C-alpha cells in the first residue's frame, strides 16, 4: 500500500503540469527543491513571460519536451489539462502570488491611464513628466496583448485571479476618480467625465483582461439598464456569482459610481459649507447613489453625521456658524432626499448640540430680524410660500386632504428618494417639514414660546433704545413673524410697539403744552417711552436718587402727563434711559498739549446724576456720592470711571475710598496717567436678574406640589409648572434640562432630595 502511494506521488510529481509549475516559480533555474526561496518582490514583472510558457503548453501539449506519456495522450481533455495545470500552479504558489497579480494588473491599468492622459491632455492640464514618460510602462504595454491572450487561454481571471483583478481595478479606479473629482464642487459634468474615462480606459482594459466571451455584444443595452437596478456588494468582496457573463459593463459602471460616492463622502462637510455653489456636486452625488442601487445611504448618513460632529460641534465654533451650516445641510438634503428620512439621521446631533447652547434662540431671532447680518434666515422669514408653524409641524400621518377610500400607504423610502429622475409617490408632510427651515429650527425646542419670549426681550431693548420713536422696521418684522408664529403669540409684542407709538403722541402733546406755557425751567428736555408694564418683559429696577436738577425736569413732565391721562401716573424706571450732556473735557491737541473743549456725551441717568453733583461742589468722595445718590459705593466707583476716562474728573485714592474732583489744565497735565478702565457693560433695558427672581417663584410652586402630592418625577413637575405658573412678571418657559439643574441645586441646598428612581420629595430634616 505504501509502495502504491509512493508510485502515485512520483507519477504526480512527474506530470507535465507539476513540472511546469515548478519551472514557473523557479523561473527556469532548475532548482526544484524549494521554489519559494527564489521568489522575490519583483517576480510580478516576469509574470507575462512565464504565463506565455504555460499558455503555449495548453495550446500545444505535444511541445512539452519532458517525454511524459500524459503529455502526448490524445485522450486528455483540454479542459481537464487546464484544470490540472491551474491546480498544480496554485498549489505551489507562495502567499504573495495573489498580490503579484494585483500589482501586475495595477501596473497595466496605470500604464493605460497614463497613456490616455497623455493623449487627451491640453494646455490647461498640469501633467507630471515623470508620470507620462515612463520606460517600464512602455515595456508593459508592448507585451500587453500577448499577456491577455495567455490569461484567456489559462482562464484564471474569472476564478483564481478574481480577487486580485477586482482589487487592482478598485484601487486604480479610486485613485483616478479622486484626481478627477476631489475638490471640484462647482463644475458640472464631473460624473460624466468619470464615466467617459470608464468607457475610454477601464472598459477596454477589462474587455482585454477578461476576454471577449464575458462581453456578449448583443446584451450591452440590457447591461446598462441592469446597472441602475441591480444591487451588488462592495467590489472588494464580490464572489463568483458577480462574474456572470454579460454583466461586466454594468459592474464597471457600478464600480465607477461607487468610487465616485466614496470620494464625495470624504468631502461632505465642504460640500455643505459651500452650498449653493456646490449644487452641481450635490446633484451628481445623488445620480451616483441612484446608479449604485442607493445602498450607500446609511454609510453616507454616518459619514456625514461624523463629519459634522468632528468639525462643527465643538466650543470653538460660534453659534451663528453652526446655524448656518445646519441650514445648508437642510438645503443639501432637500435636494438629495425629499422624503426627509436622511435629514433626521444626519442633523440630529446638530439639533441636540444647538439645544444645549444658551444663545441659540437669540442668534436665531437676531438672524430673522437683522437685515444686514441675517442671511438665510432673514430671507426665510420673507418667503412668499411660507406657512404658519402649526401647519409646517404636522405629524407625518396628518394630511392636508381628508382621508378617502382611495388612501394608500406612503411609498417606500427608496422610491421616495428619486430627486433627479422625479419623485415617485406623493410627498408626505415630513418632506414638507424638511423644506421649512424655520420650522426645523423651532422644532429643536419643541415649542415656539421660547422664541416668542426671546423676541419680546430683544424688541424691548430695541424700542427703549429708539430715541426717534421710529417703529416702521419693527412693525414690518412683527407682521412677518405673526404669519409664522401666529397673531395670538405675538399680541404682547404688538402692544409694545403700540406703546411706543402712543408715547410719541403723548411726548408731542406735552412738549407743545410746555412750550406754550414757558416757565423758569425753559425749553422741555425730557422725552419718555411710556410702557404698559403688564405686557413688557421685566425691566431693570435699580433704586437711586436723582439730582434735584434732573428730578425737577422729570416732575414737570409727570405733572403734564397726569393732567393729560388722569388718573394715570408715571413711575420712572430710574436706571433706564439716555441723557445727552455738554461737558468740559481736556484732551491733547496735535502738538501734544492738553486743551479744554466742550463736547457732547451720551450717558445713562446714573452717570448724569453723579456728574450733576459736581455743580454743587467740585470735590466728592465715593462715600459721599453713595449717600447722595443712594447707590452702592462700589457701583459709584465703577460709574465714575466713565467720567475719569472722559477727562472730566480726576480720581485719587484716599484710604479705602476714592476722591473725585473736577480737573483743570494744570491738574490734567500732572495727572495724565490717572485714568482708569471703565469695565461697565452696556446698559440693557430688560432685567438680567429675572432668572433668579423667577426661580424663587418656581421654588414656592415646587414646594407646594411636593407638599400636596408627595413624590413627583421631573416630567410631572415640568408639566404642572407649565400649567399653573402664570403672572405679569413671570411665565414658566424653561426646558426640562433647565428645571433639572434647578432641582439639583435645591437638593444641594438640602431642601429637596431625589430618589434613585428620579422622584423628588421635600427633605425632612432630622431633629
């Protein structure tokens, strides 16, 4: 039995196929003991010559000179001989044998590509001389036809060489398409140029490598239709079932489109930020996705989402920039996917991040109403086809038309994504919602009340800073906002603008009365914005005492108002307003000398009151001014810094306090370095402490709920506060996240306690 086994082994070893396989790897050296030892990294360069020898044997087995009976046996089948030779070669093949063929295929295809590039380049193309003129490429191209004939005779490409062939095809195709496509967003026809390169270079090369049998001439038209509908797996993982005769052109078109998608997937952030200039790239990407069976949408969504998270959602990006990119993303995805499903996946991290930023709502409202810097949102508010937010935020199941017996479910996601060729099936409300940018922004918070309240605060600052009583711009913006947010939501804002218009009429009447009855006080100098405090946001309330000269002017105005609007009375918001003063200051002239001159200065009533006291005497301490004005001493020092910087008064330290005095030319020259920095922020009309005050109100509500109802979860407390907290000064407009922070603060203060299951209760202190 052992003897028979040895005899069969010697017979197998002495077969022509085995001998040729050993010679193939030893490259004719004669050393048959360990053929792998002589196999080196440059072995792929000699593959054409060695393959020719194997192909010659298959074409004429009688030419084999080893004298074997099997070589001249006419009964041997040609296919059987081919299989035996392939088995012998691949049984002896080293691990790098497949990589050698991949390198050979890459070199051949690159040589074809460089030759095509040289033939088609023009003056506008920048081509590297080393890339075009290459002697190795010329040598490969000379033996190219003979190599393809050898591969056709051996029949290895569709079977044993399937993987290296497809890897080489994918690698070179990706490199060429990257060179043609990367960074080119504005030019149209980029995808067409890729497909032209596929037809000019890739298709003829694959035809030569695979052989004419795989390209059935009569089926080319059917293959092109097949490319748009058949779904393949990744080209580097295709199995033998993908190598069906008659599908090669479709597969190459799929491979080119897939590589195009891969290149564009790495540039999604740039495409988004450069929109609408990148609109051609967006449309061509959609076409390429359609031609690949749209299987890459999930990968596209993940890549897009990761790019936004890495390059946009970080503390270094301004909120306005994030909103601009978010708006561009909505527009790009509107072009690619009218159904809106992809939009929800890609933009959800952006929505969550914007919701966590404190200035998001203010930035959105500012962009909506700012003509100079509003940009996309300013134009969005003025859209002719814009609908109220209630209609734009319908659920997907809601339709504008009432249901009928002809109702059908929405089409599948794949069918609803046909942008270039036309959308199949009706457009649902989710796609309408995806097209409304303002509705998408408002839906981040789930309620428009936060936006309305923020607009009220901004409107209050604008109206109270409007010294000319000109409300035309605010009225125009308000009318547009009413179309989107509803008239009921904007009613308080409408009353605020009406208050300013009424103030203009009252101001005109009072000034006419005072001018017709001149008194010792002279020409009236007080203009007042009279507000209905119930409808306005909580304004700043800082107690201070006016200087008698200022108070007399205000009392004069108040008396006339009481006569005009009896029994109403004015309550002055002492911190708010603006005062125009003429002051004597000292500044350097062109020669560097300090000279006295009179200039007009606009300041707050508090600054004017402090300076008015220097008419009574020329020197005051900070403590004396604090007593006179009833302002805290630290606030006096802060505000007097304004007049020090204006070179009207000088400051000197006296113990723990400060001494302020009017300066003369000599004193200004000596104390030229005594000026201090005024770090006071710009005065705002709306109170900045309303949050703390409101939280005290919410605290009483929370304690009342927990006292009566016991343990409550966060969601229940949030809903009850929205229902029961109401009033002229406070309205519950917090998010659940803000409420959670407030409740945790109460827990830290040992007023509440939170159980492991998230239930809050009043902390019972142990005696």
